[in-house]
């Protein structure tokens, strides 16, 4: 197989592994590869971007854009300001209670709740000129041309897409003898890709360091992810 793999390379690999027909089974193979591509993107949130939208004064209900697969963070920049406020996610009932008790309160919004697939409720209502910025993950464009290269980096792209498509092919062909092997290979490839993404994001500690009286004290739990820098203010 060529490296990095193209859409055609992955198709040929799946056909070869399952001994499929290069003509009759080809449309299904393409679909299986793209289904796996979408599943990997959804599970790992590897495709990320951001966008902005000017909010409507007095409005507290919005429809999220179709490309938004997962919300990672929402912020609001008040009109005429150069600062932003991260919105805190909460339950819909909390939004409704605050609306009932806070009549006349206006933004910028500080809380949000996603209802269903794309109905975004915020509180308090926006003011004129408030701008919402949303960081989100999205689904990649499906592979179509034979020379298309997946947006997932190698060596992960070849492994996750090939073995993921092989799982779907083995299920359809009821080839139970090889199905467990491909399921294992796919899960291993997906886990390796997730580890890569976690490492790429950096190693900033998830917990806050604590200190008392100007001194930083060691933790009784050695499993903490906060590094120990010794004594000192």
C-alpha cells in the first residue's frame, strides 16, 4: 500500500483483506470507509474549528449551525468590548427558572443549555451587538475522489479506516471467523489515535495547585497530575 494512503489505496486494501469483488462490492467499500471516517471524527473530535455569530438583542433562543457536531466552548463578547466571557453549561430547567425570576435582565449571556440536536437556549438574553464565538468539532468532508487523502494524520488514517471498514464488511458478509480480529485491530488503531490526540494537546495539569501561607505543600495522593516544584513562595 502507498504511504500516505489515498482513498483508492484504502479501498483496495479492504477489498484484498476480505476478498471482495472490486466491481460489485466497490460502492459498499467506499461507504464503509466514509462511515468509519465519520465515526472516528465523532468519537475523537479530531476536526475542530471556531465561528462567530452576532446575537440579536433580547433573543435568548438560537439554532446552532448544522456543521456543529460537538460544542467545546461558547463565549460572548459584549458590544464594544474586547473581553470575552465563557458561558457555563447548565440544565434547561435552570435556564427556565432564571428567566422566570429575572424578568428584565439583559446580557451578555452567561449560561447556556443545548436542547435536542441544535436548539441553544441562553440566559440572560443578548444585548445589541453581543457576539457569540463557538469552538466546536465537525464531520469531515466525505472522501470521494480516488486521490483524496484523509484529514487524519498517518500512520493512524490507514489503520483506523482500513480496519473499521473491514469490520463493516465482515459483518455484512457474515464472516464471523475474521470479524473478532478486525474488531480488535480497529479498536487498537482507534485507541492509538486517541492517545496521539491527547499527547498533542499538551500536558497542562487538570487540577489546580494548592498552597497555604505562601508555601506550596506536597499532596498526600502521589497519583495527582499536579507537578511538585519543591518549597517556595
